[in-house]
């Protein structure tokens, strides 16, 4: 699957260090702008690195992270990939299910991200 999504404030990241938490994401990426919301995704069996969805406060902050992913990865000591999250064709582009290969972002948190992630950024009506 290709992640050639249009620029937006929503980012998909993979290759993050094992044990990455939402607090860690806010600390790392908050240096580059305002992290509106974030969600660490469950890793499939046999995968040790972490993946996450991070929403920045605007497209230019997100674009900076995409453009400087190599430098950010060097600072973390792991080959992090940062790309724009696919908005998906369903739900008017509000959910991020497509960027997860069809995996829903439910879980204990429920709201926050449109589509069910954690954090403080939005209504979540795409999950209904």
C-alpha cells in the first residue's frame, strides 16, 4: 500500500522505538509544533517497532516533520518514516482507517481523533 496522501495535518509514523507512548510522542514532536492529538497503534505480532498517528495544529507543521523525517530519525536512533496519513474515501475523509490498512482505531479511548483515537482533537463522528 502506498502512502502518497495529500498534505494535511494528520501524519502516519512507523519505525518508532519500542515502548513509545502518547506522552513520548507529544514530547518528541511538540518541539516542532503543537501536537493536537496522537495515538500509538498496536503492533502486529512479530513487529518490535511502533507506529502512530499524530495530528499537528496545521499543515505547515506536519509538512516540516515529513520534510525532516531523516533528521528526526537520526536523533531518535531508529529509521522512523513520517508520511501524511490517508484520509480514506469513506466518511467524507474524516476517519483515518485507510492509513491503518482497514484496522479501526477503537479501543479504550474511544473519542479524540475522528474515527476513535485518543487525544483532544475532534468530534469522532466518523466512527458512528
